[in-house]
């Protein structure tokens, strides 16, 4: 057995090694960012994810003193952007700003993913929770959720509704609504919030569920009519619009969330620096005003809390998808 002096020397070496690593991590974080940051967004421009992502981009550029380049990689239900982020160097210079579905619905929806939503990412910061809104084209006759359900039951499979990509919030929230209402409505999918809203505003589909960030400007302009909101309470910006629960589906609960993640193995010191910067950005009057206008609710979590939240949401939507009989692609 080693003598006491040997044990003490070994402990000293371990402590020195840990100290060197900590100092290196702190120094690395102080030098970060050393080049432009690439922010991947898994949707086309003009949707809710893009709108909130660009708000953060502007703040990060000011806070970190480095250019942040938005890289929109829509399509494939977010898998293209997520795969690029998962495979990037874990040095903090590639980030993924995403809606929750990219991390919480891919496993049950697709037989093969080019990334693992839990193991391949380091949680950075929760950005916001956003209610979804059941919206309709002004020409659509039903004015309430009850009227839509009645019409759908009288013509099973005849009505259509729009969604953004498979696995998105607009898709799965409608799946949940159809399950709970017991209706059969044909789904028409588009590659992102922006294209889905363009189709809805153009009258190509009569109604849809979309997130408040993307839908609110069209509601305020009169190009869309709000029917019900998915949040537990009515929105302050739409006080006259009932919740889906109030409209006859007790227990309906479907909020969208947006968050920032980095490639796994990104140094903890960099994660902490990014988390602190994003937390501060969300407290600025400009961002708070924009959040309120768009219906987004600021929601702070530590990186560890965000990781646990994502796992719980993955478990929830896995149950919804399986109970709906949706077969993995």
C-alpha cells in the first residue's frame, strides 16, 4: 500500500490538475468569443423561431462584442439545423436556437435521427414559453372551437387544417386537439411557420394552430381571426379570446417553448457566460416590450433545469404520439 506521503503527493497532483483545468476554462471563457458565432435556426425566416432568435442575436452581438450570424436551415422538422449543431465543434461558436419540438418529438416521430436530442446538446438557456393560438382565415364560417368541432363531426375528413413541419408545435398541438375533440380533419403540412402562415393568410387552408409570436401580427392586422388560445389563462393582448379549455376541452395543455443549446462537451464556463448574457438580454426593456407584443412569456431556467425540462417534455409528447398511433417515419 502507498505510504501517507505518497497519498498526499497524489492528492496534491490531483488538486493542481483540477486547478489548472479550472483556470484554463476561465481563461477560455474570458477569450470567448474569439470569432463570429453561428446561430442555427431550424425554420425559414419570418416564423416565430426566427423572430425570437433574431432578438437574441441582436442582444448577443452587443453583449459579447462579436458578430452573430443567423443561419436559417428550415425543413425536415428541424433535423437539418439540429444535426449541423450537434456535429459542430463544441467551442461555443456554433449555437442552436430552437423551438422545443426539435428536441422533444424527433425520437418518437422518426426511425432515425442524425442526432440525439438529449446526449448531443448542452442546454444553455430557456428563452420563452409561448402560447399557441387556434386561428382561422376570416372567410371560415365557424367562429368558435365548438362550431369547428360540430362542423368537423358532420363532415369527417372533409375539412383541412394547416401545420408547419411534422413534429412541430402546430402539428402536435392539433393532433392533441383532434384526439381530445374526437374529430377527423385532414392535415396539410408546410416547411415552417412562415410558409404555413402564408398559406393560411392566403386562404389555402381554413384554420390552424400557430404560435402567438408568428400569428399575432396577422391577428392584429385582421388577416387572421383568433378563435382560442392554448394557455391556461387568456392572453393580456387578446383578452376577449377564450382558452381552449374554456371552449370545451378541459385538460388541454400545450405551450410552445424556445431555448438555446450548444453542442455537447461545450466548456461549462462558456455555457455559463452565454446563459448569463441571455438572461440579461431578456431583462432589457426592448426585449420585454417585444415579448409582450408577441405574446411570449419570459421564463428563466438554469442549464440543468432546462435539461430536465426537455426530458419531461420528450416523455409527454412520446405518449401523445404513441396514443395517436402516429408511426415513425
